[in-house]
């Protein structure tokens, strides 16, 4: 199967998804950073689809998925994934989430453990509300005349200054993802992050877990990755030189860590 498909969740939200890779491989779900869409994984597909059947989707509020008005919850974002697996009749899958996708992965590991085989949490945190003013960011994005200034901020948080200092096709692609994210979708996901604290609950995660962090990540810092790995029993921690979008900045190493963990864990 190729090209974007859609399904409708129990609360009436259309979610876009895409499947790549051989039918006979284990399913690996890829979940995006906030303000991106499923194309943030495009460069990972050739390498990862050799070993896995890749299921990518646009988080509600992003990409080709609907962007309902109002605050979203992490519970709803997690149930979107469960419903997607149900629609595709996938009983269990590996799950790789980066940033917001990593929050969703933690929720699945806690509240839907029977659906998750192995879990990879990249450039994420269990709690950000004490460090980031999400209410202010919600007001800003909803009042902004356009997304240019917001996109500039994301680029500074996502990529090293060296990549931003010269023309970059990668940076342009990610900037365009931010520019095309519906403001109310971004605001809805900011609310989900504002309202969640998983620091204690992740001790319940039993799935084999790999935690990947960026040594120079300024938002979901390396210390956040270390705390997650220390709380989840037997979690493996890998810190890579880089900032936030490590699947692009450290493409080969990232794909290698993911593949080797899943194949070894299998």
C-alpha cells in the first residue's frame, strides 16, 4: 500500500496515515514531532522499510489529518493510535515516537501495553509544563498573522546553528511543515503537553524500551532522556551528538540504533 489513506476516529476526527514496506515484516509505527507531519520520516523510510512494515500517520491537528478546535488531551492522541491499529487489524506493533510522538509512546506503554511490542522514545520528555509556558504559546499561535515567526522558533530548537546558517533542503522541508500546520491543531497539541505529567506513571511501562536523546537538545534535553531511561525498568539509553530531529541530523546512526534494538529485542 502506498499513498495517504484516512480513517475516522470515534469522536469524528479524520486521521491520515500511510503504509510502506513489505507485508510480511513486523509493523513499526512512526509518530511525529509537534508541528510536523508524517513526511518528517521520509528519509528514514528506505532504511527502516528493509526490516519493517512502516505505519506513519499525521497526529490530529497536523498534516492531512483534521484539526478540531479546542484543547486536545494526550489520552485522545493515544487513543487515535489504538483506533488506527484496530482499523488495520494490527494486534501489536513496535512504536517509535519523537518529541510529541514520544509522549504518545509513553501513554501507549502505560495504558495500552497489550498493543506495544517494543517502544522507542526519541527526543522526548515525561513532563514539560514547568519549563515551557504552553498557555502563552497557545495564545501566540492563535493570534499570529502567519506562522513565519513560529517556524523560525522551531528551526532554532530543532537544528544546529550550522545547518541554519546556510541553505538547507532539509531545513526548508521542515520549515514548510510548520508553515502548513493549522494554528488550532498546534494549539490543541500544546494543550495536551501542558496538561500531562507522566514522570511517575512511566515506571509501569513493561515493554522493552530504547530512549534516544540529543546531547545538544535544548527543549527535550538529554537529562530528560536520562530520567526516562532511569524510570523505565531495563530501558536502554543512547545519547547522540545533535539537537532535536535526530532521525535527520544523525540519520545513519539513528536508523542503526532503531534497527539493531528492534532486531535484537525480537
